[in-house]
C-alpha cells in the first residue's frame, strides 16, 4: 500500500511467531533513518518506511527484507515519480 501526499509511505505487514527484524533498501543501498527516511515503531505487525521531502530523486526500486533467522523474505516496490510541467504566465505592461 502506498500513500503519496507530502510524504510517501510503504507499509508491510509481517506475520511471524518470532521477532523479525526488517531492513529497507533503496536500490542496493541500506536505508538508515535520517531527516528524509523514517521507520516509525511497528504497530500490530506493520512495518513502515516513510519518505519525507519527497522529490524526483526519490524514484527508485525499494526493497523490504525480513529475516527471522529461519527464513528470509524480500518484497520489492518500484516508486515512479510523475511531475507536471509548470505553466508560467508572464505579464508585461
């Protein structure tokens, strides 16, 4: 599920009988929390990646990797950014 507003949020539901750490990647790079990326505390099995300051360079392949020591699962998201060209109106007097 993706919501695009002033920020973008990926939500993954994880169901496992044991604690399951989640890692997020943009392309092949591990995402660390900073002013652009947040990974809020999990709630009811949900894991989230929130992208703040959403812009054209946010477009990429994102990956969620869940590894509980017994099994590893990967989920891929492709985020495509479409922008509209601005129309400028000039007024000359």
